[in-house]
């Protein structure tokens, strides 16, 4: 079950990946969804021409010299990254919505194969916009810089998809196969499950290493 208390959120794996929940009315009725989804054809190289020079207002667009950061210059996203595991079959999301977390049961940053999964909030009732609040605006070929256990890594975005939480593909957590970075947050309308409000959808971005 999704639980909300002191900012700690547990996410269900095996059926869905939830972004946040609350037990009181939220002033918003929905979180952003992409204006369009995209998937770069397999074998094609995504271009950065359209994405890398468009900088949105707000946030910190500068890169960070520290390790364990995620930076998306075109969206002015610059977020510290923690490591997270699971509890009771659920992934634990950072208490602070300004942070993202690498799921340590996914591929590590220095792994030669599989998906490195990073999760983060879109927003919070009490803390406001989350680290990935702009993720739904990302464009094909956008540069993502993710530093972890393997040092600096540069990635190019290849897809942006929206899934109902109950239909989130479980192969995003694979540790085998082609190398990818996967970023996951929430979006869509708010729905109420057992008296708890949560967003209905997950926004999922994949990227390939440069």
C-alpha cells in the first residue's frame, strides 16, 4: 500500500510506480503530461539540435562539479541524487522532493548492460515542485548528465512515454540487455485510492549513453 507520513513515500513495484500520495485535498487537479510522446527509431542517433539550445526559465542550468547529481541543461534541472532501495517490496523515494534517487536494484552507472533507473517526485503538497517537475517537456536528443558510481555519464534522450501506473512496463527495471538510463516521475490527473490521492500516470524517459 502507498503510505504518506513525514514526507516518506513507498512505491509499489511489480504493478506500478507511484510518485507521491497525500491524505488531504490537493489544490491541483493534475500534474503535467507531455504534449506528445516520442520514440527514436532503433539504430538511429538522436540529434541534440532541437533540445540542447533551448533553456527554460527558472532552476539552475549550470552543471555541478559534485558526484551523484542529475543535470538536464535544456530543462534547467540540476538535482542531487541519493541511492535508494526497497522496503516491503517497494522502492523508497527521497523525503526531499528536490532530490532524485538511483534505485540500487537497477544497473549501476558503471554497468556494461541494463537499465539505470532514477526516480523522483513531480511535486508535493507541502514542498511544491519536485526535481523532475519539468520532465514532461523533454525533447528527443536532450542531453542528460548523470553522475554516480561510475563518474560522469552523458546520455541522449531517445523516448518519452506515459503509462497508467498499473500498466508500467516492468522491463524498465531490467539489469540485462542494451544500456539505458531511465527517469521516472508522475503525471496526469489525481485519483483517489482507499482515501489516498495520487497521480494516475507515470512519465518515463529513456536515454542512451554517448
